[in-house]
C-alpha cells in the first residue's frame, strides 16, 4: 500500500479574546489538516499543531518537499519515510517549521497504518490502557481579571468534567502568582489536579521562591519554570531545590533535545509534543528514553494525537485540552466524533488510525491556504 498523493490544509479560526500565558498571546486557533492518500484508496484525516503565524508555509512544505521525499513508499516503511524527511533538515533554513511539517506527514502515515490494519494507533503502539485522566489548560492572564474570576474559571473546568487544570504562572511576581494558585486550590478542593506552567517565565531563584510558596497546595508538577536561554541548567537547580516534580519538553523539536534535558537531570516528566517534534515516530524515541530513565511522559496539548500516545505506554500521564468553549473551536466543534469525557476521564478513540472525523463545513470556512 503506497503513498500516492497529499493535501495539507491550514486552518485559522479567530478567537473572541486573548488567551495568553506569561510570555505569549493567543488570538486565533490554528492547525494543519493532512490528507495523505494511498494507491488502495485510503485517506488520512489528522490535524496537528497550533502554529499561529506559519500554517500555510507548513502546509506547503508537506505538499512539496516532504511528499516528494516519500512518494511511492509503502505506509509500512515509516522509518525510511521519516529518515528521508529528516534528512531535509540539514539544509533547511527554518528547522522548527520543517519538523512541524514532518510531524504532520508522520502522523498521517500512522493514521493510514491504523486504517489499513483496522486498529487504533493506541493499539499499534502498545495498547496499555483505553482511557486517560484529562486536564484543562487555564489560569490565563487577562486585563481586569480578579481572584473571584479565577475561582469561577477553575470551578468551570471541574463542571466541564475535567480531572484538573494546568494553571498559567510566570507572568507576575512569585508572590502574586502564588496567591492566584492559592485561590484556585481553595475553589476546587484537594482532589482536583493542579499543575502550574510558567512558560519559561522566571529565573531559577524566582522559580524556587514560587515553588516553595505553593508547596502547601499539592501541585502535581511545575512546568517550564525557567527562561529559555539556559533552561536545562536552571531547571536542574530548581529541581534540586524544591519538592514538586519539574516538567519540560514541549519547546523541543527532536528527541535528541529531550536527551539533553534527561542528561542534565533537569526534569521528572517529559511533555514532548509529537506535533512540534517529528511526529509519533520521534515521540516514541523520547518515550523510550523516559522509560529507561524512570521518568513519566506527558504531552503538550493535542489530545487527538496525545491520547493514543499516552495510553499506549505505562508511564503516560494526562491528556490536555482547552475546556473553555471559546479557547479551542477545533476541539469543541471541528472534531465532531471526539470521545466522551466523564468524571475526569477521556476514552481513547477506538476507530482505526487516530479515529478523527472533522466538520467539513468548518474546514472550508476557516481554510487559509
């Protein structure tokens, strides 16, 4: 069963307000849909990433450079396809964008493999479980937002059926952000998972001070505490100084970079994003290193892909989503057969491949290429 054609569609959906963290703004929801075709008539249906500036460029890379590299290969020659695509990074001007494009193509190949074999990707990768706890990303910084607003926001995630929240910090002083976390914990009680995510917002000393302030609030993990330019060394200092686990990996684009974090003893959990790095194939390499090092695997957003990956391995943690109906119209509306969420648990799709069906009218309406 050989690869014969591809269509990549960039999607841009404007949002009603800014859903920003400590170091970035989010004014639209973007993604790339990849439809890879075979000579047997199978077509993939996957979407990857949230690149808000370069979606059409990524789609063009998929349709041109990457398709030319894998045209005619069998869908079962995944490693050969991946190596041919990765070889293009040696001369690429923007390696990050090319890795995102590789992720689109690699996930499409895995989707086709599952469809050809009649199996969900979760089973192809290990089939450890068929469900995962799911948490919402939240705690955004917005003008005029009060502590009462924070409490209502976190309560709404519990009402939406979430098991917990990954809460934004790092945009204020450690003391101010610790107060925000205290409000969130009081609002939902002790049995609701709270993780904190600084998005590389602090120097090590501030991160340590914050972590010690929130230690009484039973924080599951502290994500990306330190500035990007020396993150491994700074996170190692933070990890040695605090009690809660440290998480990072979403900003890396290869499993080689994940090895760097492991070697630096900087992390307790790895949240490598298959849509930012080289897709499922490279995520599996990172997961193998994590298992050998005794570390757990998380995944940055992308529950349509991440649920299969995390459920396939025994050291997977939580799926992540945006429970706020205004934050992610792709999750809320475009993915029409999204599995049910109940009592903090997401079932993993059971249809072949990734099992994704999309609202084609929304695809046509918000297509940007």
